[in-house]
C-alpha cells in the first residue's frame, strides 16, 4: 500500500467588507478612551478621607446629639477596622 501527499495552496480570501478593519480599530480605540475617561471621573474617595469626614461630623453633633455622635464614631471605627483585614 502506498500513500501520496498532496499540498494544495489557496489564496487567503478576506470576508470583511473594504474599510471594515480600520473602522473596527477606530471604534475600539474610541471605546477604550471612553472607558478610561469613565474610570477617571468615577474615582472612589480615599477610605482615610471618608473615616476622617465621619469623625468630623461626629464632633459637630457632639453637643446637640451625643447619641448620634457616638453612633457615627462607632461606625467610623468599625469601617476603619474592616480596612485593616
């Protein structure tokens, strides 16, 4: 029994319409730019700043509502403790 190997060369045929690749690259670049802009605009506040702001609010309420001020301090301390984990 004999075997024969035949190599057939075919030309690569592009199925995409003319101009589709540059348009797709342009759209991808615009999409990535919008994503970067969204990340810049949606910056999360620093956790240290948040805890300090709640403690400052607790100091403001200390005279008029000491119970509420104590709750604010407890929440700030609890939140600060969760960040250490």
